[in-house]
């Protein structure tokens, strides 16, 4: 695994970084205007990182608009409840 001087988690492709972005949004409850919203190509390590700056990633925006993220959040909550029993 390549390490970046930014100490951010690095993803080898934009597609993997976008999947990680959506996964992060489904597993954590970010306040409005907080948390990662996009991915970018790092000039230092040549890989992709998540960022909370700039416009929302198109794939993320579509997942939010069609309710996919909220459905996955609800599924994760139920899975957590079932694991505790």
C-alpha cells in the first residue's frame, strides 16, 4: 500500500475512492455541510483521496437524491441492532 505524505487514506482508482465515499456516508452520521463530499487525484502519491471541500461528487449526489444512502443507513442500523442481540 502506497503511503501519502498527507497521511490520508489512499485509493488506487477514482471508482474505488467513489465507492469508499458513498460507504463512508452510509456508515457515519455527518452533520450538514460536513464530512467527505468528493474525491481528488493526489499529485504527491498519484492515488485518490476523499475530501470535504468543493462540489459534491456526481455519484454521491445521485445516491443522495435517489435515497440510496438513506436506505443503506437504515439497513446498517438494523444490522447493528441484530448484532447486539
